[in-house]
C-alpha cells in the first residue's frame, strides 16, 4: 500500500516538475495527464486499503475528465499552432486579443 502511494506521489511530482520546466505545449499536456493518472492511482490504492469501491468510481471520473481535457487541449494546441506556427508556450504569451 505505502509503495503504491509513494509511486503515485513520485509520478505526480514528475508531472508537476515537467509542466513547470517544459516549454512545448504538447509535453505540458502529457505532463498533466501523468499528474491525473497519479491522482487516479492514489484513489485506487486508498479504495483498496479501505475495501471501498469509491476509489474506482473516482478513477472513472478522473478518466472522463482527462479525456475531455485532452480533446479541448488538443483543439487549443491546433489553434495556437495555426496562428503562431510554433508550439512554444512563451510564444503563446505574446498573443493579444
């Protein structure tokens, strides 16, 4: 149990560090997915520790939220690339609207 929670924490921290360090928007989106999966793993482990199905139900919600986040995120990435011809997040900072 503790090893799985430690793994979830390590995965979450790797995703967080990667979001903060990376400048490519696609890699940032992948890092957010890693963070969501780490949170889902923590829910699954907690649910199995207390012998409750709540962790699995929360993981289903996390998966549906991640699917929605990817679809909206990829649409935004395509729009940014269409306008700026780059996937650098610093270049997206220059957008004025």
